[in-house]
C-alpha cells in the first residue's frame, strides 16, 4: 500500500498535513518559475529520454503516491513547456497566463463544479461573466452567451445559430435535407481556419464558404463582398451569413465592421464577428474606434485566454438573440427535467445553449482575473503590446537587412531577413531556418506565416511580460543567425 493509501478506501490523503506540505512545495516551485521566467530559455526541445519515459509505460496498476508523482512531473514535464509564459515567446497568439488565474484554476478544480446547469453559485459566476462581456462589446441586455474552450468552438456555435435563424424549414429536425442545400457564407481570405472547419462540421460544405479578397491593409474588401453576395443570389444560392474578423491571425488586420454590419442588415444576413484576440482592443481608448460596428454582431466569438491572459482554456460566444441561441441547442430529456425548486432548478441551464452537458468552472478564472486586475489595467497591457509592436515595426523598417511584409495593425509584426543574392525559395528557407534556430537556442519563439507567397517571421505580442529589451533580443538574434547562415551560402 502506498503512503497515500487510506484503509477506509477513499481517495483522500491519509495524512492531510503531509498533503499540505506537498502542495506548498508545488506552489513554491511555480512561483519561482514565474519570478525568474526571463532567466530560462524560451523553449527547450523535449529529450528523447523524456519522450521514451512518457511513451513507454502502460497504465499503472499500483499508484506511486503523490510525492513521487510530483517528482516525476518536475523531472519530465515542467522543464519542457510550450514557453508562452516567457516574455520572449512571440509565436502564434498564445496568452501568457497570470498567477491570479492559476490560483483560480486550482480553486475551481477543488470545487469540481459541473456548469451544465442546476442551481449553484458557479452558474451565477458564469452568468455574471457573460453580462460583463456583452457590456464590454455593446451587445443588448437580452444577449446570451456561453463560455467554451476557445473561439473555434465559439464560431461553430455562432454559425449554428446563424443556420437555425436563416435556413428555411426545421433544420434541427430535417437537417439540410429538408431545405435549400445551397446556403452560402462569406469571409475574408485572411480569416481563421476555424471558419472553414465550422462550415464542414455544420454540413454546409467548404465550397459554400466564399473567401472574399482583401484590400491593401489586408481587410475584407467590402465591395467584393457585395458583389459576391449579389452574384450568388443571381445564381440561385441562398446567402445567409458573413464572418468578419476583428484582428486577423496573420497580421492583426480589422475588417470594416461598421460597413459590413450595415450591409448585413440591409441584406438580412447574419453577422458573426471573430474577435478572438483583437476584439479586446475595445479596452484601449485609442484603439476602440477601429472596432466601431462590433456591437452590430449577431454572434461574437473571443478568447479570454489570449489578450486577457486567463489560463487555458477560456473562450466565449455571445449571441444577440437569446431565443435563437436557445432554439439552436435546447434539449431537455426526462433525466434533465426542469424544476422550480431545489438543486434541479436554476433554469435555464447552460447545456441548453451549447454542445456540452458536462462543463467545467472556466468562469472562475475569468472572474478572478477581471476582479483582481480590472479592465483598466488589462487594457494598459494590451496598449503596451500594441505600442511595442509599432516600435518593433519601426526598428525593422530602419534596418537595411530586414524587410517589413505587412502594416502593423495591432500587435503583430511580419518581417524577414532579406538578401538580394538569394532566390525567393532560398530566402524563404533561410528565414524558416532562422526561426527554428531561435527556438532551439532558446533566444525567442516567433512563428512563421505566408504573405503574398513569401515566408514571414511573425512576432505576435500577446504577453504582459514582454518589453522592448525582449524585442531587441529578437532582432539581434534574427540578424546574427541570418548572417551566420548567409555566410555559408
């Protein structure tokens, strides 16, 4: 019997004081990592021995106890994270988390609440978070919402509501078989891939999602959108939704939400806004005007785990018309019957607004973050990221060996090393190799993307710990590593 086994058969620790000591040790270890984040490499490759240790064992029949399990975590897992808590993690759009959010995650796990429904305080916390969110984006008081894993799921829910609202017939009972199967939607060619995936999962088909051209600032071309909708109507298709983007993943471009919203109302089209991270620029007074029109959204998806730094995962979908939202998902079999009193009360239940019946207490870490820091402080961190991105763009533009590949719209800087001796393919290969070198040497962790057929080094500032010394280190690393590689060609 291991040291944690109890003779009464429960899974609680036999010695609560020993358990307390182990918990304190784990907390101390994590605080040390937060306090000294800049002193570590941004990323380290997982050694083969660690991979073998994690891949080679079958499920344990006998437990090894908590203390030994924690030691194994500290040896095999903790040293090899993604790196997004480090100030020089500049890849993709990964939030950096906060100690406050981590504490809330522990508390939520200790409560072990199921937020599918019923009458208990955690449900009311999520409702408060949703009320705060709709206020933030200017949606009406009656708008509904749901916390989900991320914007990919939120977009699926938003477009399911659009299908329910705009598809003739009873789509839940008959599916698309019972009505016109020629529903078409529209989004920018810079839109996130989750929009295409949602069309596939909803049975609409990717061929019925029109990818609208973009303008010089990489925003959806509104005139091209109008022309595409008109052409589809003339050809007998049934346009039903437009997905606008507030902060594209490639460059941070913000579509003209006001013009798109006006067009959608005029054409009776559902407007879904993918505001995964860029929508939260509403917290910055200087940036908020660029999001004018976001309040016109019929559905809106965004992530708390990106620019609000809530620990993964925590996304949100807001739906303007609560009736449509509930009609899209509500299903209450006998074993989930509504009650006026007792624990089975608390109607309506969250499971009537989305896919999951079993739902974790994501709302607590959002609630903690918003209450502990406040919107002003969170907005200041966003503003600082954007100002630093503009600074980085200026440094790139004034460096002869570097080239800026897109306007700096928010917090993303796309650039590359340039060398007139190299072919386009060779230049792409060199820049890709430089990014991998940056990762493997632990200097910084940007990502890459393609812009107009050219590979770009993409630095995304989505980290409250990042400062200009980190960006200077990124540029120095790019130049040094690129020169080293170019010298061998």
